[in-house]
């Protein structure tokens, strides 16, 4: 038998049984839901609700900051012709350098990276924020810029203590004293 007489191997996933629905997921691959086609609207609604709950995993202020920081990253990628959801550690490293050069503190830079990581998780795309290239660049930025020292409140001097005691309100119960 001539090899050209053999049928071509099937390309792509096998055909679905009637009424089944193939779900594309990054977590489970592509499971097939029997009778899923009739439940497609329900599955889509559940998926939308799951996404809504996932966005509520952070407080309103965090969500606002993440939206802003993701928008900045997205615009920066677009200006350079890079795909923001490509998961490229070199792109993230260059973005970190750009932020550091603009004067952002290391802690602010980490918030930007956390926002990018959150966007990847919501999109279901793997992103390694511990990639050696990115970690090494962040360590270099931290060493070069340093971290903000934690400031301790200055101790009150004697005159300040006297002023505080003199302005305290009168006791509610004179019989109890102070």
C-alpha cells in the first residue's frame, strides 16, 4: 500500500457529540460538557459571575490602582509594539527599569507588578513574576535605589508632654480624680 493512499491523520480536536460543548480553560485544558450546548448561556453567565467575584477579591482602592497601573503598562507596551499579555519576563524587566528611571520607589514598582500579575490571573494566563531575569533586575533596582527607611516617630520632649497634660479635659467624675 502506498503511503499517499492512507487517510490523513485528523487535525485538531475530535468532533463533539451532538449537543456537547467544549470549554477552553487554562486550568483544566479543554473539557467537554455533555449537553453543554443547551446550557451554554448558563455556563457563560456563571463564568461572568466568577469573573465578577474574582475582581472583588481586592478592595476598591486596590482595584482603582490596579486599573490605573495596568492601563499604564498596556499603553507602554502598545507604544513599543509589545503584547502586554505575552508573559515575557524581558518586557516586564524593561518596564520595571522604565518605572525606576521615572523615579518610582521600589514599593511602588512592586505594586505595578502586582497589578500586572492580577491582570494575568484574571485572564487565565501564566506569568512568572519570579523569573530569574525579572528578579535580578528588581534586586539591582533595589540595591541602586535602596528602600525607604522606616521612620520612627520622634519622642515627645518635656515641654510637649506638659502641654498635652495641661490641655486634657477635666475628669467626668471629680470624686475619682484623674
